[in-house]
């Protein structure tokens, strides 16, 4: 009775839990066990024993999406956020172990030292000096009254803290990466000692592959002995057949006829823009003049031979059929050169944070500058250097060099191409007010304004249905044969492979960004041999799962192509070593039917043997060898060697090794970018993100 009483007391809780579980089971039965696995629900990963909760990860993910305005996909965002969280936690652990704390004061000092804070007039006193209290007041008001802006500032402060932790640790490590004079002297000696001697070389290629038998167990042993080089993530392989939905010749002819039927209406029209809109043109009317070099070169000469009011076409231009009416003609240069002085105002595009002038004040200043430069042309360059906000051109006295018709914003462009050289005036664009001087024009030619009706060349409904039927028939053939490869062969298709797809991949080789296929391949219910039809943009794909690779060591089958050449050479080396006999190099060479070769001035810095190439193992052995002693059976990268060093020539001693020490120290400190990689490799990381993004 006591047990039943407890059950009744907790009935509401049990009903809720069971209800949620059943709801999950309806969505996907495989999730039932996952539902009761609390670690899968609440944890997204672990770094050095510290859990990264699902809630923590999602909060960081939402924050990152807000910062980027949805410009990246969910998977891309997840990768960036995960990497950032790993970096932060790994560095925090190192700082804690080192007894270093990044306090609030450290972060605050970093923020108020930033130039964009120091130089903002909003945070300055009457003398133009930064006022910390004004900045604090600004932040307090923002937190209270402008939540979106406060979130941006809060994210920035967090970023400053994270960067401070990273930089502090890296700087501490860098401070210890020095070098002694003795160390630099020793490295100089090793790198530049010249070795002279003779050697006998027998390449691995001299042993036929047919003489060497490699067992599967030997490849497995090599993988086990070199685990670090053969660790793999959870991966999937598929084969697929793609059925592209492409317009046929009949589709093109129909669209061309449709476009051509509008020729008379376009010729008689007094409002071309309205006509294009009423007839659903797939391209808007282009208000800009067209140069002969800008239009389709296959029809450019014929198009530019027409007069105002004439209609040309229909003609094919890339993925469109077009019909063009010449509505205006003129003559203008194809290139212009100008100088400008840009005066932005609050709200103008790309206006810097320190711009506080109103639009009216900007216009007044631009007009004043115009008066000055008209009165004295020599002052233009000096004023540009001092007042123009376009710092790239300001340094050159406002000079923008030569540019073509399509480069500049429309108002700026129209002024430069429709007025004559020497003209100076004020022009407003989205970036502010420009005082513009036209410095040059060249290559005057006839230009046209066109009203172009366009229809995109797309497959018809009949074509789409035909392609869909093909895909369905192939899927049915796979079902009937229960063999994807055989079904493809029966239908005359050649399946394409996509190998090594990872859990969080979005790209499928040959198909581009197709996350849905990757997600299906990793689904808990998707087994090898299963297939599915996918409706993609512009095509249908029938895919079959052909392979699964579990996280861990690469399988023997997949590693064979990589390992076999290594094991092959190792076995050939053993065969060749047995052939090295005799005490002198000449005797060894005779026995091997080879020759004695010479090596002069070889160094460890450049371990190259004449006629053979880079052989660091052999040159390293020569460096440590006794003079005039014969060494045999030395295994190199390209074959087996015997050698005798006859001379070692030390480099000329330097007066001091300070320069070498500085170079060595600097080289080590430049390598601090590897610090994080090393820390990450040494950390224990568990990544369960796949649970959020799989098809389970």
C-alpha cells in the first residue's frame, strides 16, 4: 500500500514524463532510450572533465547568430561556437593551474584603452579628453534604455575578457621561449657542418613487388603501432545517382517563341517599364547605359547596329532569352579619372563612429570647400588630405585613379561620365557629400540604354515530370534487385561515390550543400544498403548508404592504400639488407652490382644526396658517424645505403652568436600560434554535438 500511495502522489509527474517519452517515440522510436539518458539530454560535450551543457551551448549559439544576422548556416554556427567554447575552457584551465586571474579591472582597462572608445566625442569632456565617468554613464543608460545595443556591448566585453585570457597565457609562454648563446652556437654548428664521403645505394624499386607478400594482419599491426596517425571520426560513405532537371531543346524553343511574340508590343510601347512588369519579365529594366563590351559578344555588333526605337531579338544570353529595345543613345568615355573630397554625416553609409555632423552641416561644409577649390585649384589636394573621410584616396590628394562606368555609385558615376574634364561640383551619394573634380576621360564611344524583356530558360512541367519518373523508376529497380550497383547497371547509370562524410558536414561531394543527405546517412535507423530518394533544388538524387566508419582507428580496408607502400618498403629493406656484404664500399658495390657514389659538402640543413634527393635519415646517420668507418644496412626513405664519411668540416666560427640567438628566439616566439593546437591535443575532449544534428 505504501508503494501504491507513493505512485499516486507522483502520478502527475509520471504522466508528464511518460507523455513526453511517448511523444518522442512517435516522432522516432529510436529516441525512447535516448530520452531517459540524461547525459544525452543535458550535455553537449566535456572538456577536461568540465561539462558543456546543452543550455550553455544553445545560449552561445543564439548570441553568435544575433551577431552574424543569420549570415551563416546552423551547422557553421555550431562549429564556430563549439571551437570558441573549447578555446575558452582550455585556456581558463591553464590560467587557473598557473594561478592567474583576469579580473574585472583588467577587462575594464582593456575596454577604455581601445581607440574607438578614447576618441569618441560622446565620452570626452570640454577639453576633448576621454572622460571615464561619461563612458560609465553611457553604459548605464544603454543597459537601462537600449537593450539591443547593451547586448552588443555585453558581447564585446565578453570577447575582451576571452581575448585577455588567451593573450595573457600566450604572452607568458612566449616570455619563456628564449635561447642561450651556447644553444644558438650549437644549432649553427649542426646546421652548417659540411659532410663529405662516399656511399652505395640500392633503391626499393630494385625488388619486384611480386616478391613481397603483405598480410592483412601486418597492416593492422602497423595501424595499432601508429594509432595517432590513423584516428578517424564517425564517418559515412554513400553512392548516388543524380537526375538533373534541365531544360530540353523543346523547352528552349517554346520560351524563345514566347519572348519573340512580344516584339511588336515592345516596339510600339511608350512605357517599356510597365510593359515588362505586366508581362512578367524575369529581369528588371536596367537604367544604365550599356557599352558594346558589356553585352553578349556574340550579338553585340548586331545589337549596336540598331537605331533608337528598334527592337532586337529574341536572342539567347546565358540562361535567358531576351528581347531588347533601344530607348536612348549617347556618347561617353569608357573610363574616367577623378579626385574627390568625401564629407560624411550621421547616418551615411560607412560613416565612422566619430562622425557627429548632421546632413545639413555636411552639405554646408562641402559647399564651402567647393567655393575654395574653384577659386584656387591647387588647394584641392591639401584639403583632401586634411578633410576627406576616404583615407585611401585622401593620402593621394583625393585621386581615385582611372575607373570604368560600372565601378562607382550611380550619382558619382553619372557626374564623371556625363560632364567634361575639369568640371568640379558637389554630388550627394549614400556615403555623404563629395566634392568631385573630373581629371580625365578616354575612349569616347556610342552607348545605348536598353529596355530588355527576359525569360529565364527553365525546364517545363513536362520535363520535370519526365525526370521525376526516371528517378522513381530507378528507385523501384533498387527495391526489386535489392542491389544499388546492380540496379544502376541495369538502367545504364554510373553511381558516384561520396566518401568520408562526417557527422556535422553540410557538403556532399559532387552535390554541394546537402545537409539532409548527411543527416539521413547518420540516422540511427539507416543501415548499409538502405537507400532514399531526395528532392533537391534542380535535381532528384537516389542515394544508398555504402559504408560506416565508427569513431576510433581507421579500418584495415580503408588504411590499406596508405599503409601498404610503407610496409612494402619495410619488407624490401629487410630483403636488401641481407645482400649487403663485404668490408669496403667497393666490395659492397660489386656484390650489389651497384657503384660507389660521392657526396660533398652535405649538411643537415639541406640533407640532399646527389642524384637521389632528400634523405634526412641517411644524412643524420652520416653526421653522427666516425670518420673512415664503413656503415652498412642504413635504411633511408628511398632505399638501403652503405656509407663512409671521409671528412667533416666545421663552419667558420662567428665573432659572437647574438644575432643567431635573436633569430632562434624570434622563430620560437613566432610559433606561439601552435600553443592552442598543442593544448587541445593534450586535452580530454568529448564532443556530443552530433546528438543535436543527426536524423535521430
